[in-house]
C-alpha cells in the first residue's frame, strides 16, 4: 500500500520533467519522493522549512507569474496559513494546490496539534476553493492530470495510510483520464457498494473502510443500504445530489471530523438546498480535542467511531428504533 503523498509527488515529478512551469514548494522534509525533485529538478523545487505562511505567499507569487504551483505540508499546519490562503490565493485568484498530508487522526498518537479534525469546516468556508479527499492511491494518481489541466485553488486531503478496504477501488473502473474527468470529477459523488434503497451511507477517506464494514453488518441484519464516496467536500452539483439520493428513504454521514461545520454539515446543507429534505443522521467525532495516547484505530474506537457503534447507530436510525 503506497502512501498517497508518494504517489502524487512522483506522478507530478514525471510531468514536471517535461514542463518547467510545474513548481513544488515543500514545508515538510519527510517525503522520500521529494529526493528526486531536489536532485533532478532543483530549479522547480523549493523548501521553506517549517514556514507554511511564507510557503503559501511564495506559492501565490509563483502562480501569479503563470507557474503551476503545488505546496506540500502537513495537513494540521494548513490552519496556520488560513489568512494567506484566503488573501493571497482566493481573493487574488491565484490557483495553487495544497498537498495536505495526514488528515483526521492520521498522525495519531501525536496529539490534537497534529490531528486536524476541523479542516473541512474551515477550508470550505473559503470562497471558490476545491476540496478533494481521494480514497486511495489509485484515485490519487488519476488526479494529477485533472489538476494540471484545470487550474484552481485546491486543498487536496491526503491520507498517511488509507483504509485497506479501499485498496482495490478505482483501479479498473475508468478506461482513462478522459472518462475519469467527464464522469467523476464533475460530480464529486461515486457509488462504492449499492445494496438497497433503504438508506445511503455517505463518507470519504479513511472512514470509507469503517462505513463499508458497518454496511456489511447492516446487510447481514436485513437492512438495505448503499455506500457512497463523497470525495469532493464543496461545490457538488445540487441537481446531481437530488437525483442521486432521491431514491433513498434516509441519509447517514460518517466522518473523522468534528460535527460542527464538517462533512456532515455539508451534506445537511445540500439536503436542504436541493429540497431533498431526507431524514439525516450525522456520525462523527465528539466536539473535543483528543489527548489520549493511542493509534488511529484505537482513538476512533474509543471516540464513537468503532464499526460496531456505527452499525448500531445506523440500525436504530434506519429502523426507527
């Protein structure tokens, strides 16, 4: 299972060898894939050290000169430079892509400072930003061409380790980039498993694995449900949303974020704005910072997001118990 950052940075490197306008700025020295950039493309690679605000302003300046700019940093530190992302990039209309590594509890057990469980909330508050959470490395690989061909301010949420249940997805579903672009990127919604019309389970990233496992328990108990990868956390087409989920009686969101303003809040807004108005259950992390020491899976299990707890909440909600 290859890390998403390695896959994306390496694929971008291959493009950059033939396109001198592609620039990578790193505020993180930890990725092995950066070594090739340092050695072979030194004029297209810049390191800022632990100075994320400076990295974003520098990136905005490069983008303003026509460069195709990518900024690699730890996802938790993107909050440090929210002002620069807003003013230097969004307001000034400078398209850069933030490669934010280690979302959710991905850096456990490093503590809450390293675990951004609110980043969807604050990032989607910025006007005209695109937020993408690829489910695995297959998906991540196919994003490279799309991003290069469609300049825009983006926050690409990369998992340190994606869910093992997602390993086989997105490998053969698309015949090529053109198919990927027309059928997937324009939608932000992709079915993972379709097994009934009782309820739709919506999730993204690492939590897709636990959502699929919970769905399997629901199906075994006779509760028809489907799972959807909502990989885009903003700008989903309202008509598409209505068309996709109108067949379901209820909607359930599962996220590795605080519920205030996060993934579930986005779906709730779409549910209202599209006039779909389906009963909606939001399952996520408690509204607190987690200081307990432990692995990512341990922290999820002990903070309400175990597979069994997700299953029980879904079963009660779908079956009106």
